[in-house]
C-alpha cells in the first residue's frame, strides 16, 4: 500500500495521541485502590477512538468531526 507523506503524517499524529491516552491509562492503573475508574475508562476509550481514526485515515474513510453525541451521519 502506497501512502502519501501527508496522509502518513496524519496517521502518525493520531497514533501519537492514542498512545498518550493509553500511557495515561496505564499510569492511572498503578494507583490501584485510589485509581479513578471513570478517568481510566475515558482515556482508554479516547485511545481506541484515535487508533480507529488512524485506521480510517489510512483507508480514506471519512469520519464525523463532532463532539455532539446526538449527531448522526447520513447513514443514520
């Protein structure tokens, strides 16, 4: 698969951001009983979402850029 330098840049940026979220998750888990579970879940979800965005970018699949959880795409 031939990936343009511009696309590769954006894929790498998504991966860097995803790994930051997962690093935060791993660190928080070291707190054991003092671990804020909801924050761990948030960062884990954010990391997965960013890895998925990297994959979607690789395959030229558009994804919505919204923080509105009530927003939908054309497919419903």
